[in-house]
C-alpha cells in the first residue's frame, strides 16, 4: 500500500526536477537505481516526432545517455518497441524470449549488446496509457548491477503494483509541470495564419480575411510546418499552442 504522504509529495512536487529526484530515491529502495522516462506529444503513425520536443529524464550516467539518447539507440531498443505497442508493465525477461525466438533485428541486438556492456540487463518497463494517439510516454527501470531478472521479478511480484501506481502518478504530474523545450520561433505571419486555422478557418477563409491568395496562405502553413518540424498543419497548431506562440480557441 502506498503511504498517503508519498502520494501527496508527488502530487505537490513544485518542479519536474524535484519530482524526478523523489522518484529516483523511492525506486532505489526496490533496487532500481537507474531510471529513464520519455514522452512525446507529437507522435504520428510513422514518427515519434522531433527528439528536441521529447520530455527526457534520466538517472543514468552521461556516458550512457549520450549514446542511448544522443545517438538515438533508443529508436532500435526492443523495449521501446514494446512500449509503443502496449500499455502496462513488462518484465525484461521478454528480451531473452525475443533473443531465443529470433525476433530481434540486427539493430535491436546491437542495442542489447550495448546495454549489456553498461550493466543494463535486468529491469522493468512501464508504458503509460494515453487518451490521445499523439501522446506516448514510457519509463524504464533498470536494476542494480548484479541483480538477475529472476530477482527483479520477485521484487515486482511483491511491490510491482505500488511501483506502477507511483510511476503513473509521477507521469501524470510530469505532464502537468512546466518543461521547457527549445522553441523554433515562427514569423508573425506564420503565427497569424496558424491562429486562424486553430480558430477553425479554412485556407480560403484565411485568404479572404488577410486579403492574400490561397497559395500564399498554403506557403505560410508549409513554412510553419517546416519551422516546427511537424508533418501536418494540425500538429503545427498543437505544437505552437503548447509553446505559447499562438492562442487558439
């Protein structure tokens, strides 16, 4: 049972940094001394969005994150693939099953070899349920070096429900707290055009309102999508709104 004081502490955390520190100390009690959390609000059917827009939190050392995140090894991580296709918690024992059944790609095997060299061999992954297809978030909990997966699974059988509940509370709180990602500044005209789209206006409507041609409006929308590194105008409106570059109704 999760103590009420613990839940209140997570819910009242004043910043992501404070929340992440509390979570790291809480999970270390169960033998998970390295955590990594990732979230994107701009997922599409073919992409996780721009990495610059991810929320990424980690207690791994810099040598690990520089490779796993900086060199985009996560893109080929088997448990990331699992997290994208599933919700809930999963033992890393499935990695051994994947290896034995030959379902790992060459790139995935390389990620597993890298993780093995870094002592990232036993743990659990949690994929958080979302009501939006654009939002996806997951957390990987790595056990201390020397812990076997059988030992980790035993811990999970006893404490897994509480660990997953705390992780979910932390995840929801992270999404509600300020997180500053690099913003690509739109031009005034791009902000104006996106703002009208956010208000439900069509290209033809906006052209008439601004006394411009529809082709010019389309050009501003294309340049806005490129500036924000998104695929669709709807994503551009959403991203510009998150970044407070526009205020759509």
